[in-house]
C-alpha cells in the first residue's frame, strides 16, 4: 500500500501536524541553528523542536526543523548528503584549468581534520565529496557548488584546496539541500511570523501550508503494513515485532524500516533475526 503524504496531511489537524511534523526553514545568516529552532518552539508553544544538520551562524539556507514527537526521528533525517553553493576567494590569480584540476583531487573520499572552532573531537575523519563544480569565476572570486557527505566542513574544504593553489578562503555559503529537503519547500522567518500571527487569530491556512507531515520519512526508509490481526496496542507500548505481525521483505538484519497500519504511522523498527522476533522498535508513535 502506497503512503500518500498529501492525503495524510489533509486528514490531520494543525495541532497533530505541530506534534508530529516539520518545517523547512530558510535560516538567515547571523543566528545559530539552535536559536532558530528554539524560536520556533517558543512561538509555536510546543514542547520540543530540533534541527537536522547544524549550520554555522554565518551560513544560510535549508534547515529542517522537527516539531514535537518528530524530534525523535532527527537521526534518520540528519545523516544524509548535503548540497551547498558558495563563494571562495583565491589569494592568488589562478588559471581556471589549474583550479579545476586541483578540485578534481578533492572529489571522492578525503581525509578531513575538523577546524579548531568545531565542537567535535579534532581527529582526522574520512568524508566523501560527491561533486565539486565551478559555476562562475570573477577575478579572484569563485562561485561553486558541492554535494558532500554529512559532517563535511565546507570552510575546511576550501582552506585545504587553497593550500594547493596559493591560498583560498570562503566568503559566503548557502545550503541548498539537506537530505530530502531542498529550497523548493523553504519557509523564511518573515513568512513564518506572518503565518503564526494568522494562526493565533484563528486562521491556520498559511501555517498548514508550511507544515510537512513527519511521515515524509517514507522517502528515506522502506515501509510495511502490519497484518490485520496484529495487536496495535501492544506494538504502541514498545512490543517487538513478531513474524505474525507483519511480512517484512528485502530488509537485512540491522536495517531500519517504518511500520504502518494503513495510513497510521506506528513506528520505526530495526530488523533482527531472533526466532519469532523479526524487529525491535526504535521509536513508536503512541
């Protein structure tokens, strides 16, 4: 049974969407990702928010904000590829062909040491650069686009490239895609404030248009239906999934999947091989 996200959204109240949904915020340059997330939490009057993939304060762009119970799904949305558009300034005049040749050396798997200001442990980590393209060059300023593995530091990438060509640093950076979220569904804070004002005055149409059901996770994980005789109440208390509860196909041990009862989201499970137990819950929506 195909899960129709538009149909699910239509069937839910705005309150339900705020308890188990997302907003794809266009983070401006300046505030931290945490402060933007906290701002939504405070203004919406909900218990919790979290963001998928931290952006440095000076970086703008795609910042998915999970709302309410959807915060428990953060890890499933976060650890995915990211795409950025930015401007780097070269410290020396560099031939375009030479620059392209050096860039090619950074495509694929690279070793990267996080910058000193990062909050993670400073040890060399392997990251993958899927694409790194020059879009335009004007004097010493280079407009580029790159798709990278989650956890890649773009500023450090530009610095390391610069060491091969006489120096370079990043002037501007914008994230255009994070996981399945792109600029197509972005909501800027000005429009959010306007929608929120309407919502508080009894008109929820603008806010509803911004809300994305958390069931959108089906675009990232496989999903299955429980059998008609499965005990939903027991499953919603965290009971392991048994062979009789669902027919799970093409999912290997240790892989994650979503369980539904028709259009109702039951939970996210990890496949296991324990006799009659075929999966254990990572999250249930009770």
